[in-house]
C-alpha cells in the first residue's frame, strides 16, 4: 500500500485485541519516529515503550481514555525543550518541540497502519501524573501517548473522523479565492 492510501485509510483505534506484536515491529515503529524531520536537525524527543499491564492501565486512567490499556504497548513521546532553546530561544519550546514531536508521531501512526496495527494519538495529557508514573525528569514535556496494537476483532473503539472536502479548505493565491 502506498503512503497516500495509508493516509486515506488510517483510522484511530482505542480498543485492541490481545494479539501480540513482534519485537522487530516495535523497533520499526520507534525507528520510523526517529527518522522524522526536525527543526534545525535537533532531535529533542525521546520515547518510552510501556508494556507493563499496571502502567498501561494507569496511563489509560491518567489520559481519561478507557480501553487503551488493552493495547499490547503504549509509546509515550516527550521532549527536552532545553535542546531547542539553545538554537531557537523560547520559540523552540513553544513551537518546535510540538512540531517535531508531531512529525515523529505521524511517522509512528503511518508505520503502524502499514503493519496492520491500530493506533491513536492522545495529546491531552496530565504532564505531572505521567512524569511521576514513568519517572520522567521535570524538564521534559510529554507530547503524546500512543496506544498501539491490532484493532479489537469486534471493531469497537475504531474512529474515522469526517474530513472536509479539499475544495472547502483550499484557496488559490489569496483567501476566499476558493477552488471550485
């Protein structure tokens, strides 16, 4: 399947089967994230792969997202804004830390889809609770929690957002000069 088809067909999944994931697939997911483009070529993000049942359950509670603990593992992405501040100042933390992590997360989501896995990007997180649970130093910022696994066989917990038509959101040369 080509990249465009992956983008079109990827779905957000919040409920997973108990089918295990091969270790080389997990490594591939993390490697795909590592290869994402970054502002200034600075790789300030890091990952924690969580497979411990109790920690996954606690993450699902902290993230207010039931059923993600059914995923075989959850990737937590966090960044060290100090690495970006040295080059970009405050904008490094407020802008590029978010953008770099988002690009890494998108690579994870697309690679997961290519492998037949379901995933979700949970961006609204309780920073302090996750840092405490996973022993992340205070200076880091959590940018995403991503449960990954094979979708539930019942098809529950699968979400496909409605997407606007291209002509509804595309302008040519100036605003309000929309594609017909």
